[in-house]
C-alpha cells in the first residue's frame, strides 16, 4: 500500500507489488521491467462505504529477439485478468447472498458497481463452489 485517500465515493487505496524478478512464460529468460499500468478494482466495503483499489501492475518485457512474447503482464491472486472486482469482494458478496439472503442490488450498491457486474462474479463463484461438493 502506498497511499489511502477519502473520496466522495468512498476510500481509494493505492498500491503496487515490490520490485522482483520474473521469467518470460514462453522462453524462460529473465524479463526486464517495462512499465506499470494502473488497474482499478472494487473491494469489500469499509467504514460504511465502497473501497476502490488502484494497483500499479507491472509489465515485463522479454528481450529475446526470437521469442514470440514481447510484453508480459503481472498476475496477482488479488483479482483475475480484466477483473473489476477483487476475488475477496466476490467471495464476500457470494457469502452474503448465500448466508444472509442479501439482494445482489443492495450488495452492488455497497461495492459501488452495477448489479450486472456483481451478478457475473457471484455466478462464477457459485459454480466454483458447487464444483467443490
């Protein structure tokens, strides 16, 4: 975490992963840090309002000329590719629907997202949970 700010729409938390070393998934050679891209995610509510995470996601560049991979995006367990919600927010909302009979509309309001976005996450998490049985 690098900074926290209070906005009219809730808390905004800025963060980034530590500098590290990663290999190219295609050729295995150590990749070079290319730049960072900001990713905005909605997380579970805190202090009575929505929380938005702004994460500086690392991009890596493979410098091997014959490698088919040029730029690799950092992956994190916080959220999947192209996600709008954190995995934690999806689990929180799914638990609320399952155990508390909360409505998707009310939960989406608490998270600061549309009910369609939340419903998609809940459906995916529900299928994952049913598959575990």
